[in-house]
């Protein structure tokens, strides 16, 4: 079980494959497990790494209080792995974290993949207050909103059970960090190659969030995934993986080869 040390304690991660370094950052209440299909499906085209942020999964914590704190911890983790540059991919809250890095440490990015996220992540009081007041009902609500309406009940039940393993204080902290995140006046400063993925039926970070990012990040590519909600990388893993693999080959690899040639 690979682990690196940070100022917030040990950070656990998974790594699969060889190729372009691709770092995957989970969302609120998530873990590296949410990237399971990408770890297996992209191993031929990338060295895929997925970490548990402190306080999540197998990383004991304490959790980062803000998006910027999480971004600084991610940089520590990359430094510990001697990873000078990588493509950074973030889902939802993780998307905010990798945006922070793209704005504050762009030299560390080969590219940026934003999955079901936004430049501003407002959280309804129903969720923020409900986590403390009625954890069971609120985790049920979060899960139902995270998957498309046609999702089989068994999948929802499994996802609810997994979310409920997260301590309420950590889950509340995640959503409070999301609610405080606002890069709307800065996001147009992102200059690294950017791929934006969103589920057509996303009810947590609706399609308009991704369209807004696409309109302001120069040269970005927006891909709308059909029959998918907020958990698009789980719900339509094959399409997501093919899209990412093609983008890495067409956009990122030529840049790496050009730079390595000394031109």
C-alpha cells in the first residue's frame, strides 16, 4: 500500500500503468475508489495515480479545511513522489482543487481535466445543515442527486452505504470548502491544455457550469457525456476513458515529445 507523508499525515494512493502521469483527485465525501474504472481503463496510456485526500478513505487526516489547503497538500504529495509535472484531473471538489493548482502552480501541470465541476460550487443549505442534523437522510439525498434518475436502486443503495462510512464532520468540511470556493474572476487565466467532461443529466454541477468554464478557458475542449449524472466517470466509464485516452494522445503527448526534443 503506497503512502507518502505530508503536513496532514500519511496520504495513501493507488498507481496503475505507464505513460503520461495522470493524477486523479476525488470529490466531496469521495475516495480513490471513485476512480477505479480509470485506474484500470487508462493504464495503457497513462501512469494513473489516485489519492485519498487526508481524512478520506485510508488517509487518516485531518482533512484540508479549504480548497487552497488541499491544493498545497497535493503539491506536497507530488513533491514526495518526485513528480515535477502531471496532468491533473479532478471531480467536483477535486475539480476545484486542480483549478487552484492551474492558477497558482501552472508549471506543475502538463494538462487539466475538469470532471463535473465549476468555477463556483455553491452548496444548498439543505445539504450543509442536513449533514449535521440528519446524516442518514442527507447522505441519501446527496447520492440520489449524484446519479442520473434512471440509476438502479441497488447501485444507489451501495453508494449510500459507502458515503455513510465518511465521518459527518469530514463530509461537512468538504461541502463547506466547496461552498467557499469561487474562482469565477480568475478562471480565464488558466492557460494549460484543458479537457472538460460533464454528464448530460448532472444535477449537482449542472451542464451550464461546464459550459461556463469552456467559454472562459481558452482552447479548452468540452465533452458532454449522455446518460450520465454527476458520477459520470462511474456511470459511463468506457466513454470517459476513451475520451481521456484520445485527448492525452492528441493533445498532451505531442507537447511532451516536442519539449523533450529540445525545441
